[in-house]
């Protein structure tokens, strides 16, 4: 069973990945300076480092469970940073994805 540190690492990784990716979005889609990519690159490196800290026997399982956290965190970013409130379909999709991530992360495993 994952502990609170595992969940914290997932959230930290999501924030790092989303903010790093958004820096490139801002440069390429919003006309911001290419210098936005410098902190963006640093955040993407931090994301990769954090994801290796997940307490899981297999990388693929850690990454799969992270996908659910990423989707929900992205919806939070949509609202908090971009100012567009997620609608009920976003919420439903996020809930479904989190259930799937929980099954992957918390499902019983043979020893």
C-alpha cells in the first residue's frame, strides 16, 4: 500500500511535468520568449527525477498509475492557471481515470 510520500511524489511530478510542458506551450503557442524553455526544461528534468522516486517494483506500473494523477492535475492547471473551469465531463473523466489509476496502483499482487 503506497504511503503519503508516494502520493506527494505523484503530485510533485505532475506539477513539474505540467508546468514544464506549459513553458513550451507558452513559447510555441502563446508567443512567449524562447527563454521560457529554460525553466521548462528544468521542470521536465525534475519531473523525471521525481517519477523515479515512486515506490513500485516496476516502472511501467508507476507510470501507468501516474497517468491518472497527471490528468486530474492537468484539469486543476486548466482552472487555476488558465482560468477555464473544468466542466462536468472533465470531472467525470477525471474521476474515472483516478479509479483506473487506483486499480493499477493498489490492486492485489501475487508475491
